[in-house]
C-alpha cells in the first residue's frame, strides 16, 4: 500500500454535493490548496456540463500546478472532443455498466459500450493525453460483462482503469475480490471510487489498495453526491497507520485542517465532530485512567500522533471522570505547588462538584486555586 496515489475529486464529485457552488476564484483556491497538500491528480467537472465549467477547467489547467489536471466525461465523442481542447493532462471516461444504468440511464448494450469506449479512448490517446476508463456502478454489474470491457480497453492501452461503487453498496471483501480479479485481466493501474452510503468508503479504499489498486478518488471532507465519497482526511488517517513514512514524506499533513476549513466554508458545513484528525475532540482524552496513561506515554491511547498533523492533544480534566494525574498536570500548568496527597484531596473536591453539574476549565482552576490558598493560609 505504500505507493498509492490520490485523485482528488472535490472539484468534480464534490461539485455534485447538495450545497456546492464554487465560483471560479474558489475553484482556483481549492485547486491550489490541493496541489500544495500534495495530491497527484485533481479531477474537474466535465467541460460540457456548462459553459462556465469549461472556462474554469481551462483556467485551472493554466495555473501550472504540480498535480495533473483531469476532467471527467461521459463515454461519448461529443464530450471527448471538447475535453481534449481544455488543456487537461488526462481524461477520465465513465459509462454505466450495471443493468440499472443500462436500462434506466443511457439504455445502451455492452456491444455499444465497447464500441464507443474504443472510439473515445483512441481519440483521446491520439491527442497525447492520459486516459482512464471506468465503469459506473461496477459492483452491481455482471462480472463477465465487466471483465470483457476491461480486457478490451486494456488491450488498446489505457493509463488506468477504474471501478466505481456508485451507490455505496460494496463491502471490503467484495472490493478485495473484484480488484484481485480485475488485476488479473488488465495490465495498467487500477483506480477506485467509493461512495459512503453504508459507511464503508474508507475501509473499501484501504482494502482496494491492499488488493493491488494504486489510485483512490477522494474529496475534501468526503463531499459528493448524496453523503459523498472517501474523505481525504479520513483516508490519510488510515494510511498513516499503514504506511507512515510514505504518507509523511508525500503529503503536507499539517495542511489538512486548513484544506478542510476552506472547503467546509465554501459549501457551508462544519467539520463533523467525529471527523478523523480534525474533529474537535479527535485528540481529547477524558477518563482519568486514559489521562494518566497519556501523560506517561501518548501511544497508550493514541494510534495517530496529533503533531504529525500540526495539532495538539488535549487532556479533558474538567469533569467527574477525571483523575489525580490529570489534575496534577493542570496544577503544574498553573505553576502551583501541591504534594501528591494534596492533589488527591483537591481531585476529590473536583469530582464531587462534577457530580453536581458540568464543569469547565475555569471551575476547576478556581477550585484548585482556592484549595491552594487555603492550605497556604497560616492557621490563626
Ligand atoms: C456519478 C459518476 C461517478 C463516477 C466515478 C468514476 C460514480 O455517478 O456521478 O468516474 O469512477 O460514482 O459512479 O462519480
Ligand atoms: Cu461518484
């Protein structure tokens, strides 16, 4: 798993998020931030979606970013002809292969799909541009149909083939099997696109890499159609555990928070409280037992190191689950001098108060300060 690449689709899939409306300036700002973070590819909305989409695509191609710029089109010559004129480095082509999409969306059979795929691929290649062929709704497509079309496109030669869990129905075992099988019939890189309807997107992405896929589609905060796709931050959390050196050297992890804030603001959502890495409590330790161990060695209760992301851990000591080790560290921070037995005594006062009502830091600090003042007042 330690040579994977990211195709960020915040400016394509992410534009399909209910709240998304990106101005040209905002798209440029997001593209630059993604590039700075270190994504390998940035995927943009199809230039045939609208006139402004086409202009924005051209504008982003002109920025001269390190990341390669892709646009995403239907498997159709009308789209391909426009796409190759935008200045993109590559074109991602997709066509629905499941019976649902063949029946209710484009109404074409597998022969037609193969014919148009060949035409579009050869055309894009003739322009010296990267090409990826992907099947929409891969996990509800007939496996024989699917492998046949991939064999066909792989024979003509494509840079990548993609599979897409368009409805978020796949589980990790199915992903592992499909990627393995696909790997045995194609001779190019495999890209995967996972929706998160059933909460498996990150797990599926990880499993796909384990099975031999090379590229994962992500969006900042996982925004996208319905409840979205693999979030780039959550995937980083998973991958830093699996491939720490690769992830730390390749991506500017301390920029994750700003990247997420930029997109959250653009689409008017908050960073979810339980977001990996940047959720407000992602590095907050609360129970006394946890706090004690964290103070001794953070790895006891942390698989991620907040410093890797430019963040800090926090010991939540103002509550009734607190313990004297946490309070001791607060006493030290306040520059007060108390013996261990005294700290234990004040801790029990704090816990008593915490049984009555929620506490905040000020509450705890004043209990500590009062206690300290009392014991330092000479008896009359
Ligand atoms: C969609 C298309 C897509 C394409 C994925 C891909 C999907 O339904 O909007 O190009 O790999 O989820 O199938 O986003
Ligand atoms: Cu999608």
